[in-house]
């Protein structure tokens, strides 16, 4: 099993969000050779652009994760509340849902851990 740790670097205090780095770390319980991870995201509130190393990350398309520590950058294009819903999956089918919500005065993070999908 694994979980995620995130550091959102920014302070908004009632102003437009601007550009915010989202630093992710995959925390593994065990290290298995050949384990790989990927993610996709949805923007359920607000508008903005998510990038990785300067490239736009397409909505609802799985992206491979090259390292256990990685940074995505979010560029807000509105002043309303914004929510990014991430789905992380490893090559064993274990899934972690992760939501980041940006509000005008504070940031909230929530992680829900789900069991592996069974086919």
C-alpha cells in the first residue's frame, strides 16, 4: 500500500490564487521492484491550468509519474473556490483519491484511501 503527502506552497487571503507549486511525495509501505505510478485529475470547481515541467497536464488523462517526489504547478484563472480531484494508481491496481481545494482565505486538503479495484 502507499499514501500521498502534499505541500501546497502559497497564501491567498482573499486574492486571486496566481501560480502555486503542488509538491507531492509518494510514501510507500514497501518497495517492490518495477512498481510504477500514474495519475489523472479533474477540476470540479473553478478554472485553471495544471502543468508539469512546463507542459500542460491534460484533464482526465493518466500521466506516468517518474519519481516518488514530483512537483505540479497550478495556475488559477479565476477568483472563486477551486478544487482539483486527483486519482493515483499503481501498477497493482491500488488507488488513492486526493482532493485539493483552494478557498479565498485558506487551503484544505483531503485524502481518501480506497482499496484496490477488482476486475
